[in-house]
């Protein structure tokens, strides 16, 4: 069986035009800017237009155009689309198939949606890497795109302050022989015993949404923040250590850590557990809040365009989300 290496060929992002600041939220719920910043590190977030043009596949389309340009590829070079999202355009068809049509892809590439919550992008990236390794595909489009503003109860200050909308993508392809860019190690996992820490049980097959749910506003996302904090910091550190141990590398060899941007306290605590210097951790939560599956690719792309991450740098991607799902990727960009 063939064994190929894969590399990041290009990245892209789309951020909705509307900015919702903490001051704006002060007018909506009982909260204030200082309270939000001290507890989350978030100052503002992006919100999609409800009138159209910024739905998850719309954002993914624009972000993909950036990535294709960087990689000097055309849409028909894509062999498979991995679409990480818990806020798909619709139940059927899947968002990856909708995006395939929007991109004008005619090669009938495979299309897969991943509902792995905040770990969705890392899940897709690691699965794409495995398929490239075995020769099943040559090039994959991996996406994290979320419109969480549709699922947030804007009267619940414990939830609405946290989330934002946005999209990040990466093109992963077969690395030429001798290319230093590579993926060293990957890890994926889940623990369903923590499913009640962050859930949205209303609206599925078990409990279809009714007029009563809408009236009671019981159909929105719910989170147990304290439990999520404790398990997130522990699990993110474990995921990072796993890929380092698997690759027989040390934390000192890592140039950049890109953790899921859920909460500044979680990011800082994870860094302390690992013992990684603060100046090696990519953080952009103040500008965008928690965009679920999109946080890692957005942060990755921004760090590249800002000149922080350069070709040859060793980067550790680390994600954790509802499910509970988690995963990590250790790569040389």
C-alpha cells in the first residue's frame, strides 16, 4: 500500500461584516464589557447577515477562493470536501454537497459533513491526511464554518456573550518527495459520557421542535460552563502530549500552538499545564469569540497572513468540543 505525506497547500477565511461588541450586548442582556472580558477574553464577535449571502456554505465559498488562489489550484483539483459544522445550511442535502455546486466542481468529488462541534475542522484535517497517506485522494478541502448566531438564545447572557460566526478552510494535498512540509502525527477521540455538558437536545429525531419549545425558548444550546472548563483544559493538554509523544518530539520543538478559541482562561490554563510560553500560543478570541469548528482554521490563516507562522514552522493544532469530541494535529507548515 502506498504511503504519502501531506501538507497544507493553502488557507482562507471569511468573516461576516457585522461586528457585535460587548457594548452592544450591554443593550441586549444584563452584562457589561468588563464582566465579559474578565471571564472570557472576548471583546467582540462577527455576526452573519440573516438576509442571506453569509450562510455557512456562502462563507466557505469565499474562504475556499482564497485558499485555491494561494495553492494555485482550481476547484476541480479537489478530490474530497470535509465540511465541519454544527450549523449546516439545511438538514438535507449536506453542506459539502451544496458547496461543491457553488464552487462549480464537476469531478463528482466526495462530500462529507462532520458534526464534531468545535473539533470539526481538526477531525476533517486528520481524516483527510489519512486518506492522502493511503492514496485514496490527492487533495482535500477541509472546512470549519459556523453560523452560531442562529442557535444562540440572545436573552441568555451565559451563552450569547461567547459565540460568533465565521469560516476557515485549508487545502491539504500530497507533498512532493523531499518536501519538508508534512504532518507528523494526528489524534482524534471522543467521550460521550460528557454529552450533557454542552448540548441542544431539542430539534432532533428524539424530540422534534414544537410550538411549545419555541414559546418556552427551550430549543437553544445549553452549556455547563464549569464542567466544560475543567475537562477542556485537561483534555487539550492530553491531546497535545499525545501527538508529541507519537512523533517523538518535545514541546520545545513546537514553534506555535493553535488551540480552540473557546475562552481565554481555557487557553491560558492549557498553556500553563503544558508549560508552553505565552508568546508561542496563537490567540484571537478577543476579536471573534468562539466560532466552534472555525476557530482553529481562522487563527491558523491569520497567523500565516500576519507573518507569524512561516514555512518550516512546527505547528500544533488542538481542539475540543461538545460530544465530547477532541483532537490534535502536529505538522510542519
